[in-house]
């Protein structure tokens, strides 16, 4: 099949880039021809090595926007979304299926007012999780689209339904892991002389960085350990807050900092360079949205220390690290100490379970599952 991907979200890096790589590379490996449609002013942060065609209507970035500016940006994006949809409807003769890789219920709301709702080839909206507040709106918009059997909602989820409900046009699909695609992993010396633990991704308050740093420096460890902290920020206020938090710790010999986004080989190498990952995030949405860093850890076979609200279904089935009670600093402290001090003893168990999880959630399996949804009659 000739499969088009319509991408309209501009970010400085992160999981969106790696997720698109999964779509492009793995669907190509299944024998499909892949290309992108993007808005007229869209700029990719990564070259996917496939054809890119531009359509009218400018993409709107939320970077460095807040308050009234963010509301204006959202309204402008909604208007442009209708323009994009109508153009894609006219272009449907050029592809056999269309994927929109990161959607919300708002995408479906706009679709009901556009010509694209009458599309005659499969149109797949990919949702990266549905939380309880979004669920009624998502189900309502999906119900309106039931008459067109070509429109399908693929919800990345570890459950089989949407809080006990589903519709004929809603399909749940297991998340994919992220893997190193440009660098061949080199077997590290074990046990490591210095255990390096990575805290990666975009800086957000919910990741509790300051709490983590305080806990880490006060820990009692029986071995040499180092913490590597990345701070990629989208907003100026986030960048200022990150600097305020990290500056008192930068001179510590066992804490190092990476500023800004890491893309492609730089991102892959940074993950490969650490021995484990820290995911001390605390937010209700992590129970319902798949954790990009958790599935990076699985793909790179890195044990984790994670809060217990991060995709708990994974930890119930796979012993890939240690979890602690979300928001409990004493629990984080004791769990981190246990993880570090017993890493060598427990690594074989972690490694075995990481490999099992990797096989289940492999990018290849994700592409096959998505292909099945596309072909579903």
C-alpha cells in the first residue's frame, strides 16, 4: 500500500520524532510505501528519508506560548485543521491509507465538519492514551463517525477498552518500544565500575526533578554512582525554572547535565551510555497514557526506578526494575538506595524481563498490529 502520514505537530524533539520513525521504518519493512503530508511552514527536526509534500495552512507551534497566546494558537490550529482535512480529502487518490499519528478528540470534532469524513480509503487516527476526562468526549465524537467505516481510532493502550466502553470504530493497540536505529549497541562491561543512571526528556514540573536531586545526593550507596540529567525545555519559563533547580547541583562530582533536545544519534547514544533510567514522575495521566521514557527503557533494555503510577500494568507482568509510591519522597529514597546497592545482584532478573517485554512490544509487532487495523473491514 501507499500510506500517507499527515504530521502537523512541531516539537523540538522527543517521542513524536521517534514514534514517526517507527511508523516509517517498520511499515516500509512490511512492504508499504510511506510519505508525509505536512503544513506549508512545517519543518522536520529529523530527515525520515521519505517523500514530503506540503499542503496549504500553517502549522502552529505551542512553544513559548501561554495564556492568551496559547488560546489564539489553539483557535488558529482549529481553523487550519479544517483546511488541511478538506485538502487531504481531495488528495485521497494519491494514497491507499492515511495515518494521523498524534490525535485528540478535537481532531475528530473538526473532522465531522470537513469533507474528509467521507474519505473512501482507511483513515487512522492514533491516540496516545485517553484519560477519564477525555473519554466521554472521545467516545461521543467517535460515535458520530460510525457511519463511515473507513475512519478508525487506534488508541495506544494496555487495556482492551476505554474504561469499559468501546465502539466498532475504536481499536486498542499495544504501545511500541523505542530502539536505537542509527547506532549499534555495544555490550557494556558488567558490573559497571560507576553505575550511571539517566533522567531524560523534556523538563516538566510533574517530573519532580528537585525532589529527585535532593533524594539522590542524600542517599547512602555502597558503590560509585552517577546521575545524568537532561533538561530539554519548550517554554522560556521552564528553561528558567530548570536552571534554578539544577545550578546548585552542577558542581557535584556525581551529577552531570545535558541541556537542550537530543535527536537521532545523539539521543540514542545518550541512552546507551547509561546503565539505568529514573522515572520518578507523578501525574494521573501516566496511568492512562503510555510512558515514552518507560518504553524507551524497555527498548534499550535499561532497568528503571519508577513511580507506581507509570503504566502499572507493565510492572505487574515484568520485573524490569523497582517502583515506589508516587509522590512519597521517603519511598523514593529507600527504593533508589535498594536499586543502586543491589543492582549487580538483581540485574539478571531485570535483563530477562526487559527482553521478554521488548519482544512483546517490539516496533515490528506494533507495525503489524497497526497494519491489521488498517486492513480491518
